[in-house]
């Protein structure tokens, strides 16, 4: 289950349909209408809300609105009772992590969309959230892959890393190649890393 903190406008068709289905499942879990996923970490922030069911309904509404803007026909009647509720805080670190994770997925699944997202300067959050400063949320299960936010600094040999994750074969090969190219470089990461 992935209840994205980033705005659904960044998702491709596959991602948006998956988000709709997973959000509907989350709504059922929060209403105690299913046995599974009751302790899923993605639900922690909704459970902490004063009105968890309304919070997930508002979340679903934004997903539905994005689907409508794309000409999809998601069933709005499946969304529970919604109203104005306070927004759920999400850290900038969480948004960066999720955006990087989405880019990792899109690089293979939808290269054209991946290229479009490379020009994003400021990551917008889902309308159910408000951005606060901080690192990746404590409930997040970090996937191991090298972040899309890793960039080499000109001629110095060091790498600026906003978040290092390890995971896909491509990422491991890229990391290994980087390590080989940096073998004789002194710096914050070079050499013994």
C-alpha cells in the first residue's frame, strides 16, 4: 500500500489507478471493514488525525479530482463522508523521498513521464497535507536504491546526496561504477565509502 504524500498529478496512469484502489482499501481499513492491513505503517498518520475516516475521504477526493481531470471514470460514490478537516503534516524529507521513489519507478515504467518530472523544482504535496520541515517520516519503510537526487559536483569527485537508499540492480551497478571512478578521490564520501 502506498498513500502518496506528493500530489497525484505527478503519477502516471498506472500509479493513479493503484492509488485510487489502495486509498479505497485504506478507507475500508479505517472503517474496520476488512481484516488485513490494520497495522500498515502508511495508515499511521490517518489514524493520528482527529477524524481518520474524514481525512481519508478528503484524501480520496483529491485523487478522484485528478482522475476526473484526466478523463478517467472513478466512482465518486465510493468516497466516504468528507468535510473540511485539518491538514496532516508531512515533512519535506518525506516528499523528496516519495518523489525520488516515483522517479525510480517511472524511469522503467514510463520514461516520457520520468523526463517530464525532471524539470520539477518544487514538489507539491497532496492537498490533504501541509508541509513541515524534517527528514523522512518514521513510519516510512525505506526502499534500498540510490536516490535520483544524487548529483556529481564538477571535477571534485564528491557527491551531494539528499537521501541514499540502496536497492535496484541498476542503482547498485551505478553505485559500484561511481565507487570505482572515485577510488582515488579524497572527500566526504570518496575512498573508503
